[in-house]
């Protein structure tokens, strides 16, 4: 697409998320920010399926919620400028296949009530490579046309193109490289027949499994066993039904494990130390009560964590998945057991770490974060508690419940989440963000390791000022003691920069290279480190068979007992 020289567009982001309302649908697409007004009109015509002979009117919603017509390049530049300034999640456009009789008058058929927030529900369609993806729930097993993995879960588990019927994961829809081939007659927005279930979700009746259709229909679900559809009254009992599809865990259940100790607990789950009876191998088991998984966001969390655990299995610095299964009331993720304890546990005993220790841990964390970022995953929960040490002293990151998948270089997301002391300023400011938030958290964690305290454990002149207010005032660098060269070299101003564009590691093309070449990491041999050929500076003490001395007694002293299901006994005796 041609780029206009000398325009104000040159300073904007590479892409603009367009949310075009047309005919009862919201069509979402990422468009090049350098496109001209005529190019925008062509994109919108194709997106909405408006015939070329029809004149169209485009209106965007300004800061006051009022519709403003875009009819020239100047007006388009102004809309993009305000979009960029306000860091909105998308530029809202209303598209009309007509023009007003006179300037300032509404378009034929234009109802001003549509501009009122919440006035109506719009069906969302996501446009990528000509595909129009809609979130769907499937009534039998389906497989992703991009990664070939099972599409599983409750609610709207995946996306389906309304034209070619390609099925993909929500996380994969932006990654589909093939253009829509429209194997069936195109279905324009608001013309597609829908089958609504009791909850209002659109349920997809997948096509019959005819082997002759395999070459013409973009499905990977052919020749699969057909499941009977479940109604929504069973949602909590059948949550994440796709877990049964993980091959390694098809023959496993709770009865195959001895439950040994409780070693951790969070808001959604508890973590148990377990032993697989058939081979005596030791694992950690994350147990999630289904009654706590209520809405789509909770379901997304479970789905994401399982998928990231699977991908993490190939990286030496990430905790990986062994198997998973479920009962009527619980979900079980069987993962690697890392017996050296977490950095929080060790920091509470050592108060602060020598610089060489902090450098070693930070470098291994960098490798783990870069692996996730290359997979399109923002970690979003880096903290001392989630950095584990194995028996040799190497780190492993764990707990992927806050991860965000499907992020390409330059992409952003907007969910407000994280642990207070580690939340990046762009999240606190309500801005969209990307991988930059993980590098901010690393800077905070490095400060904690070497200073023995959080950078936000501060005393201000105003006792009513909290951490967030201090952040908003841009004073974070002032709390780093400049006399301590190891802190200023590692944590400021690069790692803890208020502006993500200036933060170390945040350049799209050179981010990880910039980190590896930083003076603080000058002594690191990154190739040897990645192969775990560098001797860790500290080796945890393992005083018993399980290394339980490295876990907090508030967890290990808890009784290991699960309330039984009505028809499945889940109670296990404590095994020493």
C-alpha cells in the first residue's frame, strides 16, 4: 500500500484497529495507518460487502460520543490523530450505503439512537486476509485450521469464517496465512442464518463427515468422532470439555496419583505435590474448582493456561505440562514439579542477592520471556513468587493464568491485570500495551533482587500518596539510588522507563538483541546459558525426598483432602 510522505500519519502507529458498524454487525480489522481516504473507502467496501456502484458515508465517533463525517483526507487524518492521542482500543466507524440529501442531514435510514452506548448489541466479525471470523461455540469436536490443535472449552470456543467456514482458535485467527477462498457462496454480514442456544451463543452445526468434502472444505475435523451437543445447564460440570482430547491424559484420572502435600494456593486453584503410581514419578498438580469458572473471561483463563503449559514444555526455563483430566467438579493440570522453591521464599531468607546471582537469574528469565514473546504470548505475571529454582539452581517460570496469546510484534491488548508492584505504567494509564509490560516487570524484579525491597517501598512527603499516584507523576527513576551502580546499570533508565518506547527490550526488531548486548549482561555467554551449561551461582538445599523445606509451611501443613463428587470419590489419604 502506498505511503504518503510528509503526512502527520508518519508519526502514528503502523496499524489502526477499525471497528466498522454496518447492517447490525461490527466488522473489526487492523488497517495500515498510512492508508489514504480513498483506500479506506475501498477497504470498508470490501469489509462490509458494499457494491462499488453504491455511494457510502463514513462517520466516526469523537470524544463526546458524537458522529463526525469522514469525507476527505483532512478529516481522516484528524480522526486518526485523535485515535492515536487517546490510545483507544479501536476507531469506531458507522457505514451507510448512501449519502445525505444535504450536508449536515442524516443519511437515509440513519437512526441516531445507534450512537448511544449500549443501545444495541452488534454481532462482531473479525476480518483477516479476507476472512470474516465470528466467535462460535461448536456442538462437537472441532480442530483449528491453523495449528491443527483441538478447539475446546465452553462458551464461544473459537472463530469460524462466515464465508469459507474455516475454523480456528481465537488466539490463531490473526495468524492465518491463507486468504479466504470462499468455498461456498459468500454470506454477507447480517445474512447468515443463526442457531441460538439457550444462552444466546451461536452454536455451529458442523457439516456431515463426508470424506469427499475433505479437499473442498477447510475443516480439520473430518473422520473424528461426533459428540452429542451439551446444553448450557451442564456448563459447570463439563467445563473445558476439550481436556479429554489431550492424548497423554486419556488414560489418567485422580485415582492414578497419590496426593502428598499442598505446596501452593491461589485465588482460583491449589497446587498439590503428587506421585504417579505406575512409575513413582513426582509432579505438581494444579486443581481448579469448576464452580469458580463462571464467565467467558474465566474460561479463557483456563484455556490459555493449558495451551501455554503445552508450549512451555519445549523450553528449559518454563514449567511444562505432563497431562490433564477432569472430574464433575474439578479440573486437574499435572505439571513439572520444581523442588528448589521460588525466589520469594529465598529472598525472604537472604534479604538481597549478590549482583552475579541477580544477573544469572535475570538472564535466564530473559530467555524464557523471549521464548514466550516469539510464540505470541505476553506473560503479564512476572514476580518473585512465579520464578522457581530447580534442584540445580536454574530458574523456571510458572503460572500462566494471566498470559495473553495471539500477539504479533506491534500488536497490543488492553486488559487491566497484573500484580500491583509489577504493573507497568502504561497499564495504569489505561493505554493499550504489548510485550513491553514484561520487560518493565523484569526491571522491577531485578531491583528487588539487588536492593532487597520493592522500588515502591518508599516514603513520600505526602502520606496519602500511593504507589499508583507516584507512578503517574513519573518519579520512578528518583527512587533508584544513583550511588548504587549495579542498580542504575540494570534497572534504570532502560528497564524501568515510564515510556515503553524507550524501555530496554521493547524495540520490535532489536528488543532481545538490545538486552543481550546491555552492559549489565556483558559477562553472559548466552548460547551456553540457553543450553544450561552455565553453573548456577546457588544450589537449593534438598533435605528430603521432595524438597518440601523450600516451600512455605502455611501450605505444606494444610491437610491434603478434596471434597468428593457425588459419584466420584476424590478424597486421598496424606502420604508421607
